[in-house]
C-alpha cells in the first residue's frame, strides 16, 4: 500500500487522548501528547494497513457472496 492513511485533526486528537488514557489507566504511566502522538504514528504506519486490507478483503467476500445470491434469482 503506497498511500498513507490520513486522519483528520479531530480524529488524531481523539486517538491521542485515548492512548494517553489507556496508558494512565492500564499502565499507570502519564504520557505527554508527543509520546502518545509517536505511538499513534507507529500504529498508523505499521499496523493500520493490515486492518485496512482485512476490511477490503472482508468487503470483497461479502460483495462476492451477494453477487452469487443475485444470480440465484435468474429465471
């Protein structure tokens, strides 16, 4: 995948807050915005493409099944 996944500023800010809350609640670590942003960048760059590709594949399977269902109504 050559296109980078882009997040709106609001979405990015919300995700940074979620990362900070997770680290505080689960690990008792108080992360700053920079550290949380770097963690988010890592996930977006290294992990998000796999989730995206899985979503594309799942949509493909779903649509393929629906197209096969459509062919069943032929007379």
